[in-house]
C-alpha cells in the first residue's frame, strides 16, 4: 500500500458519567481520529487514546498531534508498505510516543485487512467468533453506590468486574463488595497508587479471592513488583509497566507478575501487542485487553485483538452505550449476555458514523 492522504480530526465526546481513578476524573474524552487513504482508494481508521493531561503516561492529546504531524505522518506518507508489521521498523528511530504510533499503525492495519479481504481479527490471526467482556468501575462517592452500580453490571451479564482503588479506598471497599457478592469474579486496579511500604495492606487483599491486583506499584517499575509478587498470593497484573515486548520479557523473567494487561496504545500498536500476546502464550502468562475509554474506532481494534487465542481473561471492552450517549461508529458495539460478537466483514467491521463525527469535531488537518 502507499498512503496518499491522511486526515487528523480532533473530537470531543461527552461521557454518560464521570470516570474516576486514583489519578483523576474524566467526564469527557478528547481524542484524535486518523483517516488514512491509500493509492487504491481504500480508507483505514485509527484512534489515539492519550488523555489531555499526562496522567496515565507522558503522552497527551497535543503531543500525539505533534508527533503525528511532524514525524510519523512524514515517515509513512507516500511510502510503499508491504505489511503493517513494517510500520514498527519505520518508526523505530522515534523513541517511545507509543500512543501516537499506535493510532496511525491501526489505520494501516485496517487498510491491509481490506486489501487482503479479511476482517482485522483474521488479519491478526484471531479465530474467536465472540469475546468475553468485563467492566471497569471508577471510584464512587459511596460504597453503597458502588455496589448498586456493580449489581447493575452483573444483571447485564458482564463476566467480571474491575474496581479502582487507592489509599484509603481499598480494604473496606473490597470487604463490602465481597460481603454482598461473595462469588463475583472481582479484580482491583490501583493505577500505581501504592509502594512497598504498603505490603501489609496489599497482603490483606489475599483474603478476598481476587482475580488479580492490577498495577499496584510505580508505573515504570518491574523490580519492586517482583518483590511484592513473592509476598502475596494474589496474581499481580502489570499495566503501565509494560510498554513493549522487552518490558514483558523482563517482567516474566523476573517473576514480576502473574497476568499482563495488553493495551494497543500503551505498547505502540497492534504488531507489538500481538508479539506480547505470543510471548505470554509461550510462557503461560494469561493476558487480557485493557481499555482507555476508547470511542468506537479504538474499541473495534480492541475487539479484533482480543480474538487472539491467549486472551483468556475478560477484557475492559464494554459496549458503546456503557460510556457514550452516541458512539462514532455504526453499528455501535453491543454486549449481549457478557459477550461481543467479533465482526467477520473486511476491515475493522464497523463503519465510521460521519454525521456524529462531524458534529463532535473541533478541528481537522489534511496531509497529502
């Protein structure tokens, strides 16, 4: 393929309800959409997942725009690309900036799937017809409200629930959930809110039969997580610490975790995500697909990735209506009895809803 035209759109999407974690609250999501057109007339779509502030990683919406405009788009524009895997090599001289790289690489994968007359899932090597879905619940004003919200998600069929925790909002919350819902497949996510000084508290979580504790320690740490994993029975799931195949290899070697959460944006794209999946499969480390409050394009890429065989734990790819009043794709992503059907049509399997996209667009730039 040869990319002849790339369109960046900055859009802002109001959320149905604020989403609160240990590092902040989001009540609307700003993101960039990437529309890439190749010489044969095929259009592929990608989406950035960086927030407006560097809460989760050092990247922001503005830095991803800068990297795309000044570095990544010039590298790809009018370049002959035989396979999407080549994008990783082309971007190698640019350090980190994983979310910017992933956004445009996703559009290349979409084009490739259409050219080869495959669904994106098939192009990645996925075979699942449907995927299990869990749900992530942010910090709530009260435990009673949290439990009510969780029960609502259970009624909708979600296969597991992830609850955000932070110092002062942890043991008592988990204890209350277990008292009401003793058999619920439950995990907690700390978003790096703790240190090794909190080992005693983290050990107490072993009493509550959690599926895992996600990223309890520093976002760039692998060594201390290995120390913690030896001290607790509950599997540690690494999220922010895994930004590449090499991070995953080192974490597995050190025994830093029992589970890895793979996020396409965090690791730099679908090619690297697939490499990490394959590494974890070889080493018997379960993986699942994490969420970054994606709109429909990013959600479609997550669904395709999760169709790979070793995504054996429910991910965070909830349905469109969980977060959005209206999504930017049609049909919207629908969860039925805790499952999402994996699209079998060519490409990402969903069509951009241009009427909604145009309504939400703040600005647009075209590169050709």
